[in-house]
C-alpha cells in the first residue's frame, strides 16, 4: 500500500507538507509566547507518523495547524500540493479529551460530521454512522448519550466520528492519555489493527504524544520535537514488525534513541 | 441653578448616596458571612435559613419599606429615616451575597475540615482560616452586582412617603426627583453624567481590583463549585473596556445564580414543600409579630382581624385580576428581553473586542437608575400607559437576560467550537446543535432573575411617584395597588399585597423556573468536567 500510493517519484510523496511553520500566542499579560519555530515536515502517503515531545511543547498547536484549524503566523501547509486554507473533511482530528456534544446521542454525534460533507440523505447518514460505530465496537450504544459512556467508549465514538467522513489523514492528539491504562492498551491495539486493514481509511495517520513507548509501538517514522518553542530535534524510521513487543530489546533501542534526541 | 452649583450639589448627593450604599454593603458583608457560614455548616440552621432567605429575597424590596420605616422610626426617631433607607438598600444587596457564602462554605472539602478538627482549631480559628477565606472569592464577585442592585433601588429608598409621614433624605434619589419635578433637564443630565462617571470609577477602582484579588489564589476546581473558565486571553483592546467588560462579565455571575445554585442544592436534599411551608409560616408569624410591635397592639387576634378586613376591602377578585395583569406584564417584559438579547448575544459573542465594547456600554447603561429615565419615557409616550410600563419593566429585566446569555455563549468550551469548525457546520447547524444548547441554561437563569427583577420593578412601572407626579397604568396591577397602599399608609393592605406577590414569585420559581432549569441542565450536566478544557 505504501509503495502503491507513492506515485512515480523516488522519495515517498507527501500528502501533507508543512513548510517553515512558526506560531506564537499572546499571553494574558500582553507578552508573546513562541510555541513553534520554523518546523518543516512531510506526512507521507500511507505512513503512521509519530510526533513526540515533552508536555507543553506545542504539539497540539502543530496538529491543529496541520488540520487547518489554526492558521500559522508564518509558513504554509500544503495538502496534496495545494495550500490548506481551513478545515477539510479529508483531514480528521481526534482531540485529547473525547469532545462529544453531551446533548446529542452517540449516533447523532457521529452524524454531525457528515452534515456538510456531501449531499447524503438522512438514511444514508444513519447507515454510514452505524457502520462506523460497529467498527469501533459501539454497536448497541447508538442511542446512548456521551455522559452514559466510559472514557474509553467516548474515545471510540470520537474515532468513529473522525473516520466516518473517509478522511485521507487522521490526526490524533494524545488520544490514549485520557483513558485508563488498560483501555489504552486495547485502543492502541485496535488502531494498530485498523492500519493493517486495507478497506478502512485513512491512508495516513499522525499521532502526537509525549508517551515514547506508545509512539514506538505504533509509528513507522518518528519526529522528535524540542521543548518550547518546538523545533525538530531529529527523525527516526522504525521498520519493526507489527504487532510490536514492548519488552523486546529492539523496542527499547528505539525508545532510548528517542529519549536521547529529546534531551 | 448655575452649572457649577448643580455640579457641586450633584457630587455631594452622589457622595451621600454612595456613603449610604457603602454602609449597607458593609453590613451586608457581615450579615452574609455570619448567616451564610451558619447555614453552610449547621444542618439544622440550614433547614430554617435557606427556605426563609428564599422567601425574603422574593419579596419586593419596596414592600419592606413601610415596615422598615415604621420600625426604625419608632425605635430611634432622629435617625429612623436614615436607618430605614440603609436597611432598604441592604435588603437589595444582601441575599445573593449570603447565598454565595453559604454555597462556598458548603463545598469546602471534607479533608480540610477533618484536618482542622485534628488540629483542634477553635471556632474562631476555623472562621479565620477556613470559612472566611473559602467564601471570599465568590463573596467578592458578588459585591459588584449587589452594588448595581442597590443603585436601582436608591431612588425609592431615599424618598420615603408613607401616609402622612413624608421624609426626604439628601442624596442621589431625592435630588433627581427634585430636578425632575422642577423640569430642569440640564440638571438631570448633569447629575446623570456624574452618576455614570461615579459608577464606572467605582467599578474600576474598587470592584475590579477586589475581584482580581482572589484570582491568583484560587486553585483549579478544588472547593469551587462555580469555578469559571479562566478569562479569555487578552488582545490589544483598551484597558478600560477590557477590565470592566469581558473580564467582569465572564467572571461575575448574576446574583440569582448564587441563589439558584443554593436553592437547587437544598431542594435536592430537603423536601421542597415542607421547607417552603415552614418558611412561609415562619415568615407570616414574623410579619404578624412585627406588625403587632409596630402598631403597638399586643392583641394578635386584633391584628388578624384587621388583616381580614383589609383583605375584604381590597377584594379577592380585585387581587386576582391585579395578579393576572401583573403576570402578563412580567411575561411580556421577559419575552421582549429574550427577543433582543439572544440575537445580539449570538451576533457578538465570537468577537472578543465586540463583546468587551458592548458589555462596557451596557454596564454603563445598566448602572443608571431606571426611575431617572421615567420623565423621558413619559414625554415620548404620553398616552401609551401600558407601553410605558413595559419599557420600565424591560429596563429592569433585559440586562440580566443579556449578560447571562452572552456569558453562557462565551463559555462554550473551545473544543466544541473547533469541532463545529472542523466539520464545517453551517450557521444554522451550529445554532441548532451547539449555540442554542449552550445558551439554554444561561437563558433560563437569566429569565429567572429577569422575572424576579420584573416583579420588583412593577411597583415603579405600574405606578410611579416622583415628587408630585403620579403616573399609573389604567388596568389593574399588583404593583399599582401596592404603590397606592404605601402612599395611603395602609399597613395591613401592604402586608396582604406583599404576601400575594411573594407567594406568586416563590410559586413560579419552584413550579416553573426550577423545573425548566433542571430539565435543561440534565442534558448538559453529563459532562461538566469538560468545562475546564485543556492546555
């Protein structure tokens, strides 16, 4: 799949390409907080890209810039070689906290993502949403309200909502940090399995996390960020077999390498 | 009058009124701490105090006033009027503050109380190190709304007309009446301008710093039921509009939010009807005894008899019609408030600068006592008496609705806005799936407060007494009736009307508003944790 989609060129082609991104926030006291300094990166077709950095290093901001939610102060984001000028259904973002509208049922929450995608009839929207809820293991919970779900189930619902638009790229912002460790293990496994299935979009996944083991477990390639302001400290390919054994020596070599890059 | 003289007199009047309000506010702080902490820490006291406060706060303030005047006058003749005036202002300021203290004390973490017990802290030390500091943030937040509320009733509290007793205290309220009566438009405008300046300065120099004081010390979420999301990051907007605008608006809840939280809390644990009944009975008894004391009759039977006579004189049917008409006016006022507030709030809430500017402008407008504007309204709408009344009711209610709704919309968690953006929802979809849902609890709360304010304003709106001017609606109304009885000095009729009004307000609060609020919140409560957002 990776080779097939990479087109004719020598290097694997980028689906999203960020060029010289810089971004700052104004603080309450009128100061300027620089969060991202001159980052350029490519998200390649078909890859699972991990972005790792310490807490508060601007990872979330970077992800929102890649999603088109934040316009960077400097630099451009290209999606399929065209400038990205706002959110698009082709790029889905999963937030750190499972943000679902509490007054809508799980099904209605998922359907919300389809409302402005294409001209679907209500029945089609329902069917498609149900199918994706099935996929993430939430069949039977369609008419439940988010408040009635556990943290892990909410995150699954968010995943269904993110995938229901058939996005090319799935961006995930520490999606496993808000659930308990056991649920995180099974969620990670499912994301990993989903990647192996050919029928399910997306072609590329970007995972942002401060959890190095998590990144090594899932990523084909890792980009390491410095702490604030975030710059690229290094890059690493992880050509390990899946599913990856966290206790193997090879796994820990990669973890060590990343920690070295981070410090 | 010369302009200089007018300025001088106006400044002095504002000073006198400010002093009165300051004294009342100080007493309110002491009262709220004492009663609030008692109710928050003692279960038995709580069951008596909270329903009683709920009834007391729903009594139209101007209904207190003849009672207060009589009481203070017979106690201390030479200071009676002054004390009665301060007492009236006090009753317009104190309830929300007391509820704020009560709520704050009630939610102090048990681990804190247990460590206090293990350290064997005395009651005084517990007050000093636990209860008072825990109450401070929300008490301070409530000072400003209390102050505004006091201004609203200032005019009424300085011109004390009761039967033959006719006392005018020097101050803002009485001076305005004088100017209006004299038809001196320039003087009215001068006083108005000075008043706005004084109100803005007080906000900037006193209340904003006070509110900001506790900001730093407030820990996230712990012991803070109503912890608000941190104020939005600030751009380069004028500091005045910023400080008094968005900041105040997003942090300061309206008084009755406190009330509502407190009531919602207690009704969950205490059986509603019984506590309410107990409160009403207790209140009626207190009223009876104080009437007996004031009229210096020891015979309670006689008092009851007189009350019955008064009731027959007004006529039950008359009372019923007056109540219905007043209810209609209140409903119209609340609906009109919603009609303009919701669209305007929806229009400006996404823009930080727009919200700040509009908020500041409205806060200034809201600080003007509505009674001042009466001559203006009267000359614009000379023959439309109902419309005139509606405008007055609207002025007393609209701000509550508007600021509540704007606050509710501005507190929409950022990730929900981002989701709407990410899935490119149309404006109609955003309205339908996000904005209206988030605005709803605030809208209901705003309506509760607005309705309460409207009932209070009816006493002025249905019949205004300014100097020798008497303007009233031709249709019946409870406020009109009360105003007439106050002028007549008919103590027993006043008590009956006040009781009817209080019963209607309490009944609506419990029967309609609380249910509506619970209905709305039950759909939103499910994920309160999210309100804090993430870094």
